[in-house]
DNA sequence: TATAAAAATATGACCGGTCGTATATATGCC
DNA sequence: GGCATATATACGACCGGTCATATTTTTATA
């Protein structure tokens, strides 16, 4: 067999670093997809396990409970968004306000492609279990906090560049932007239109926040 | 027995207008409470039925399905808010901006008393089932629409009174206020603080919207 | 008006299925 | 063979929904 060319050490590496964590990763990946589409209580473990072809009994090998799994899914979900926004902000060719506008424009584009389904997992879970699962509440708070801090960074830089007003704190503006975005995502879902989220960005980044 | 003093007609009235619709009303009432506290998929029919002591089989006498029930719960939930806001707006002694500020201040007070639990049923359900149940989506859209129109009315009047800026449309401001409020309610749940919703009102009604 | 037949309504046991979780067995590595 | 991990099976509880039966209300007959 093909694996015979590998010695024991590298075989174990393969199993430990690719296979085993891979299954965990797969579970989290599918967890993101399904929780985003159907919510926490609307998604059964079996559905997730079937999707990644992992036997039911194995779930508790990887996670303590569904609740703990949910908390990890939240963290796993936000990572790419943090990464993407960080990357955009590290681009020295664009001013900070343009970066934020471009970033949100990209999000809007993706949401439009996705038929206004899902929205933001953080927003959905804050509403569904934010006040019933302490574990998930903490995880959500953490994730939102990291994201908010990135927005603060961008807005602070935009203030220094003179494109965003300095008479309001970057923190307050970041919260306003984040909260309005979350609310607009909810509206998007029921209006089945990107109008709410487009208006959100226009009104704030293109209006209220302008220097 | 006490009821013997009533003739047939008034007895029937009693049964029809109090007892029977009362049970339907009770179901909706408890539906509001439980769906607000535990979400749609997090609440079983049995839990609602037990709370109002109505047998399982009777549920489908009153409602087509859990989904149809959920849609009606949404409508039943928003009614008092519409009523309260309408009453406030009909008060001729206060200017429209003060009315809005007082109305939201009252909401904030109530939410603080309630330990930041629940938030807004419309927001929670938009996130949880706004894109999976067409029936509820329509009901949510309707409810949000009615509420928004009331905010538009208030803001339009405030514009006419000169307390709110006229260079932005009342519609756009109403949407911004509503969406930010919804997002701030989500934040409230995970931060366990009224700070987000307080900031929302200060930033918009006390800042951005000011003439 | 008294009585019986019929129509309407109320009921809770029960349906197949799924929930999250526990445990006992099987499997693979030293 | 000893040990740790992975998996299958099973658990009791609960899910939304149905249905035959019991009860009540209405209608018809005398």
C-alpha cells in the first residue's frame, strides 16, 4: 500500500496531524455550515456527524458536549473574518476608510450570492442561545470582542488619516457599526434583499462617520 | 352553582368570548414567553401546553401547526409594542423626539429589570428561522414593517417640529434606528449590560438624528 | 318540552423518529 | 498481552403530529 513507504514516525504524524485533527476540523467546518443554516437547536448532532461520516459514538471523543461544540464552532466561524479584515487593514496602499468600505462591500456581495441565507452565525446565536448557554455566551462575547477591536483599529486609523470624524470615539462608532450591521443582517433575511445592509454601510461609513 | 344566575345567552357568551378564545389567547401568551426565553426550536409544544393546562390534542384545534403558531405568536407579540408606541405618539403634550426618547428609555428600563434576558422576539426569530420558515418570515416582515412605519411617523413629525434633521429621510433613519436597536439587543444579551442599547439611543436619537 | 339521534368538539395515548449522552465492545499500537 | 482509542449499540426522554374514542352540543322527532 502507498503508506508503506512512510516510516512509523511520519505515519504517526500523518495520523495525528492530518487525520485526527482533520476530523475535528471537519466537524467544526460542518458545524459552522449547519448551525448557520438551521440554528443551534434546529441542528442535531447526527446531522453533523453524518455529513462528515463520523460515527455517532465518536463525537464525544472530540468534544465534551453539544454546548461545548457550539462554543468552539463560534470561535472557528469568526477566525476567517478576523483574518480577512486584518489582511485588508494591513494593506498599506489603501486608506483605512476605503479598506472598511471595501471589506463590507465584499461581505455584501457574498451575502447576495448566498440568497440572503444564514446571515451572521454570531448574530443568530446571540439571539438564540446568548442568554441560555453561559458557555456559548462567553465564546460569542470573545469573538465579537475581537472583531470589534479590529473595527476600532480601522476607525482609529481613519480618524488619524482625517477621513473619519474625530469628535466621536472610535469605540462608539465601532459598536454602532457592528450593531447596525447585525440588525441589518436580520432585516436582510426577512426582506430577502441586500438593501438593509447596503443602507447600513452607506449611512454610517458613507455619512455619519465622515469627517 | 354560581353560574345558575346566568341565562343561556349570557352563559354562552361567557363560554365563547372568555373561555374558548381565552385558551387560544393563553397559548399565544405563553408562546410569547417561552419562545422569547428559549427560541423556536428550543421550545416544545408540550411545554407550552402544560403551562396553560391544555391537552396535546387540542392544540391543533387552535393552530394548524407549530410553524403557523409561531407566525401568530409573532403578531401577538408585537401588538402591545405597537399600541404603546402609538399611544405615546398620540400624546399631544410632548414633542415627537421626546416621545421616542421616552419610549426607548422605558424599553431599556424594562430590559434591565429582566436581567437582559430575551431581548426582542422578532430579532431572535429573524435570526433563528427568518430564512427557513416562509410562514414566519412573512409574519416577521409584517410585524417589523408595522413597527417601522410607526417610527417613520414619529421621526417625520420630529422633522416637522425641527428637532430632527431634515436632510435625511425619515424612512432611512427609522431603518437605521430599528436595525441598530436590534443589533444592540443582541449585544446586550452577551454583555449582560444595557450599555449597548443605551448607547444606541444616545448615538442616534441624541446625536446623529439631531437637527 | 322530553327524548333520541347526529354532529361537533375535546382528549390523551400513541406514532415513528430524533434528541444528547453513556457504555460496552472492538480495534489497533506498544 | 496490555492498553488506549474508536466505534457500535443502546438508552431514556422528548419531538411534532395523529387518531380513535369520549364527551358535549346541536338538531330532529314526537
